[in-house]
C-alpha cells in the first residue's frame, strides 16, 4: 500500500509515517516547513522530503491513501489534486480509528494531563510485558517513536486531543476514536480560537462521552466541579469510575504514595501528577493490572518530555521546563514546584505563545495564576505577534490581566536571556514554561551556565 502524508513534519504525523513505514507500507510526504526532531527522524528512515513545499505532481493515481495533517490548509494544492483524483483522504485520527477499530481502544482526554496520563499507562504496560499500540504526544524514555501501529496488538492507548482533526474535518480528534475506555482529566477552557465560549468548549467533552462504546467505561476526575457535574448529569449506560487525590507525603523533596501495602516513592511530583497517576491506575485496573504491579512500576516513571522536565540542578537549585501554557496548567505547575520545595525561592517564567494565550480578550483568564511565584516573568516574543497576525499590546495590559504588580515582562529573547543569565541560583528554583521555544533560547546551555556560575561563586 502506498500512503502520502500532506504535512508530514507534524509531531504525530511524522511519527505515524515512521510507524507505517515499519509495517512495510510505501510512504511519501510533503511539508512547507520542517523542524527538528522530525527532520532527523524522517531522514533516519529515508522519509524526509527532498525539499520543502507543496508539489501537486507528487499526487498520482497509484497513491492508495492520503493522510492529511492539521497544518495543511483547505486550499493546499496537494489536497486539491487528491480530491480531484478521488483518492481516499483521512485525517490522522480517522486513520488511527481505521487501524484500531477491531482493538480495545483506551482514549485519554481532558484539558490538561493527557500526555502524562497516557505516558504513565504506556510505562506500566511496557514494564509488565503487555502488547499494545499507542499514540502519545511526547517522546518517552524507552520508546523510539510516539506512535506504534501493528496488526497483532489487542489494544491501543491513544492521547485524545480535543483540537480539530484537519482543515476539511472540523470534528475534535477525540470524537473519532470511539473509546471503549475513556478518560477525562479535567475541563479548563482552551483553544479559544476554535471554541469561542466556555459552553461551546464543554460541549466537546459531552460529545466525547457519547462516543464511548456500549458497555464502555468513563474514568474521570471527581475533584473537577465542571466535569463532575457533567458526568452526574449524563444518563448513558456506560460505567463511571471517579478518581481523586491519593494519600501521599513529601519527605526531603521526594513525594511518596501511601497505600495499604506500603509507601512508593515517585520520581514525579505535584498534585496534578498525583491525579494523573490515579487516572492511569484506574485505566490499568480496567486492563487487569494488579495494584501491586502498577505501584511498583509507576515508581520508576520519570515523566514525559517537557512535563516538569529536569534541565539541570545543583546542591541547592533546580532548573525545570514545562509545557504549561493555559491558565490551569500554569497555576498547577507553579503550585507543584512551590509545594515540593517550600524553602526555595521560585522564579517562574511563562511564554505566551498559543492563539488562545495571546488573545487579548482571553488574557483575564490568567488572573492570579502566578501568585505563588516569588518572581513572575511573562515573555511574549514580538515575532510571535507578527507571525500569528495579532496586534501587540502593552506591558500594562499584561500586568492588568495577571493582576500582579511586580510582574516582569519581556518581549525580546535577547533581553530575557540576559536577565536569566544574571540570576543567582542559590536556594532558588527556575521554572520555564511554554509550548514554544522562548525565541530559540537554548535552555540546557542556559542551565549549565547559570548553575556552574553559582557553584563557582560559592567557592
């Protein structure tokens, strides 16, 4: 079978291309812009397009299937050619469902925690020797790619994003998977450019519940009031399994879960991660994984890439980066670091990068989210405004939205970098949060520089 990927460079798209290449399919693809790590990964398997751009002449009648990425627009010349030739076109969630419609499908949804919950489940299942397919939104230790598709595996674990499937399929991705076991981690308004009201956003999760198959299960966070009220009002016949915070303690900067069979120290921390862990435990329990097997294996889970990821540390300082960008994620991540290290000063920096976070009418949702930080920094690269065609606004507007008078604001990477390089990293944690890349700042190099500087100053 020959499959062509339009917008092959996307995170899920290039990993799916590799997965199908491994199955023996003939894969080709195009994209108008390619970044690392997709360039290196596609090149490794001989799948990297010879040049960037869209080339309708690549679309020929011998192509069996087109997989269309969200990055491609409805007027994409390759898409138009495929439509003209009558070639079957799938969005990637549609194709995932076609591949897995005879498997047990576990779909993890929610405004936050999806990647971590999915990663925790994969970590435990891999460690106990289960066979499964998967789709996850981050690179995981022990997993070569973020997508695995086989004919043999009896189940698939899918991170279910609520964003739209493609330019010609405006359904949220997680509606297409028809879960047997569905998870909702919580609901906090996001993607304002697509879901302009909170009610419209909530409706997508109601619809997701309706897609769960007969005799299926919904695992949900009962501490989220909006979600709990929604599930209470639902009259479908599916099983409903709530979860909340487990018992835990923090000693010497290490969080441990307390169970009837003892304490299990974790390599991750924060109440949001403990809730994520409980969602993963509920899923594994539904897959007949014993509690003892779950806790033994979750204790070795180090986290997903960019989710409270450790960049560097010294004896009395730690440098983290995190994917947090929405208000709920920002607040939860800051609280997690402050609770884990209560005696250290916390410097927290958020880059506003997404369409929602940069929307002037949405900014007020960030009120109070950085209150626990000792120094709060907001960074917006002026080039991001330009790229997304959004009118820039003043520092007063940002401070007014966050309601934090001592908030520090930067709009150029060079100025932010100079500020960070001068931080005294003694009894301090630095937390850098973004779904972007801080205008190209190399965070590992920065961590190495400021941590070494302060070690040298000590002596």
